[in-house]
């Protein structure tokens, strides 16, 4: 652990940090001195992923859809480390369902994980963050929350909701000295990039020719989980003290062109 890290003495909760973007964020905040509390529905995966970490951490089984589990998660963090200063609402599931196959049940199930949980987890964490004198909420949205795409109604609608929920929560929580921001990643190389047929999306002809070959991603590569960790550190630390309600697109420039 970096004793001189900018988050020394603070406790950061990261949901869905057993792998992928959440894990990269947890590791980065931990390297900056934060105590890390990870909640994941796959708690065993998270325990294995963090087993070698040299920063203080706690892994809790957590289904972000469950209000009682959300409360227990926050209580466990506060009990172990004394304060809760930061929550990163990262857990989500990908859903690609064609319009003609989409049922309301499916729609609501995806919204429950990807949108409702951001409110549930934030409501659970805010009293503890208030007791700490204020802090940070960071939501992981998606560029799909800013654009329409085929077969993505539940996922994109949920992520669009996360972006405006971020603005609303920023207004609600400013008086408690809590900032609320979001990161909207573009194409990032995680489990979510593996398609239903088992192929890697970033190896596909479409991605290689259209997105890379034709300059649709100006930085000409897919992102890595660590590409999200630096911006997450900014929103978790003191340098973002006068930023709230914002969504930063971390997409290699994809949204800068057409
Ligand atoms: N990978 C991308 O290209 C990309 C792009 C834009 C946004 N995002 C967003 O980034 C975030 C992280 O995605 P990722 O790519 O690392 O995905 P991932 O599938 O690798 O990781 C998601 C994690 O969330 C956990 N999770 C799922 N449902 C949960 C639940 N109900 N309760 C608790 N944990 C749960 C999973 O177990 C997993 O560890 C998500 O919000 C995702 O929508 C990803």
C-alpha cells in the first residue's frame, strides 16, 4: 500500500469489482491508500482476484438488487474500517435482446441491476458518507447511455437513466458535501466484450474494419480496464472537489467523431 497515497485513510466501496473495470478501479484506489470494500454477486471470484493485494480490503457477497444486502454491505464496511467515504456503483450486466424478443420482464430485470441498484446502493451508503463528513459517489454508465443502438433497449435505457440519475443525485447530495459523477466507458476489453456465441467483439470484422480501420475510435484501440481506473481516481479524490453531476466519456474519442 502507498502510505502517501492521495486516498490514505479513506474507505472506498466498489460494486461488481470481482473482475473487469470494477477490479481495476478497486486496485487503483487501493494503491492510492484507500481501504477497499468489494461487493460482488460472484464473491469467490472477487476474493481470488484480490487475494494478492497489499492494501487493506474486505470482500462481501452482494447482490446490488437487494436493499437488505446493500445495507449490510455498507454496515460491514463501516464496522471494519470506521468510515465510508466513496462508493463506486459499477456492477451491471450486459443485455443484447432484439426488439421482437424483448419482454417487459426482461426489460425490468436489466433495469433492476443496471439502474435501480445505483439508487439503492447510493441510498444505503449516503448516511455513512455523511457521518464521514462528506465524500464521493461515482457511477459507471456507458456511451450506450448517450446513443441508441440495435438490440440494446434495456441496457442503453438503464445507462441513460444512470447518467441523469447522476445529475439528480448531485443536486440532492451537494448539501451533504457529497459529489456525484459518472464515467461512460466506450469499448473496454472485459468479459462484456465476449459475445453470446463466445467470440471476442474486438476481434470481429466490424470492430477491426469499421471502428479501427475507419477511424471511428480515433485512438485506434479498444480500451483496457486500467484506462477507466485513472479517471475513477480523479472522481474519487480531492481534485474533483468542484465537479458534480458530470459524466466523463472515456472512449478513445469514439464520441468525438461520426
Ligand atoms: N466492458 C465494456 O465495454 C463497458 C462499456 C461501457 C460500460 N461498461 C460498464 O462498466 C461496468 C463494469 O463492466 P465490466 O465490463 O467490467 O463487466 P464484467 O462483466 O467484467 O464485470 C461486472 C461485474 O459485476 C458483477 N455483478 C453483476 N451483477 C451483479 C449484481 N446483481 N450484484 C453484484 N455484482 C454483480 C459481476 O459478477 C462482475 O464481477 C458496468 O457498469 C458496465 O455496464 C462496460
